[in-house]
C-alpha cells in the first residue's frame, strides 16, 4: 500500500459488514435519536424511512456506476438511492462531468463518441440549467436513458441540492453529508487516491469530517467501495453499452421519445 493510502482505506467498510451494521444501528434507539437531533434544523426528508445503499452524483445516467449500485444493493437487499446534486456546476475538464455531456459508447473493441451539449455555452453552469443540442433538459435526457436501459426497474431519485448547499453555499459540506450514513443508509463511493487533486481533497476535507462525525456519534459513517483501488480510475465506469447508442442518438434528435 502506498504511503497515505491507508488513511483513505480506513473510510471504507466491506459491503456485507456495512449492511449488517446498518440494520443493527437502526435498532439502536439512542443512536437514531442522536442522529435525528443532529439533523433537526434541516431534516433530510429525501432519505425516506427505509434503509438504502446510496450513490451521489450531479446527474445519474445509464452507465457502469449505476449498474454497480443496482447489483450491490440487490446483493444485500437494500434499495438503491440516487442522490443528485443538480445545482452542481458543469466543469468540462472534470472527467466524470465531461462524460455526461460527451457520451462514450463501447462498440465492440472500439469507442464511439456522442456530444450532446454546447460545451462553450454551458461550461461553468449548473447542470439544472443545461439543455442538450435538441433543447431538452440534460437531466431528463439521462433519466430517459435510464428508463430505456432498465425498463420496469425502480430507482429512487432525490435531488438533495437545496438541502446540501444550504450548509455552505456552493461548497460541498461533508459533515452533514456523512451524518446521513450513520443510521439512514450506506454510501457507495470511491475517494480517489490515484488522482493527486482528488487525494488532496480527500485528505483535507473528507477525512477530517469523517473523524469529526465518528467522534460525535461514536461510530463511523458506513461507506462502501464502489470499485477496487486498481479499478477506480478506469474510464469504463463512465461509458455506455453498445445497445444504448442507437437510442441515445435518436433521443438527441427527437426529445419527444422521453414522453413515450
């Protein structure tokens, strides 16, 4: 293990262990009451009352990450929860955000790209304001892809932008965020070590908040790795299956498909 990586590894709990621990904690009335008291000024109603395996992204789409969430949630009998931060800003140099606006499809052993927005027009704008080249909401475009890829499969979507940003303007406040995963659910995530900027952010922002929340409640937030360390920077996580390419191309030309 590389120097410093051990700090990040301490954030994670194995999936089956986390699921069992979550169920145990939900029976702990004192702990549940402490979480409710901590959240009393801004209750996270979007978390619902059932336990979830949650993934948080600016916008959800039918890529490998969503497939990972669904499979892992099913394996431990938890509901998949898609937390969207739609007021997050599109930054074209950010790989995962870029991938939402210029889609990459795996066509056999090759890749095919599909640009769906005007990058110059929307760079720096909130995702909630972005429209595709055909004039539809970028968010609805991706949700339509999900419905096409997973017909009949129920995902719970929750836009928690207003709640989260109320704690610190446009800055992601990890203290109330991590508190969501004491008794209300499990977070599926990778805090990237291999990327220098992401590692610095994790060490300076995430780890201190994690330690503080653990100190407040006496137990740590439940976070499960989405991917192994050697897979976390693999671009395939933000790519699309070959079968989705014809529909995505047609959807870009005819937004009324979302209404069918």
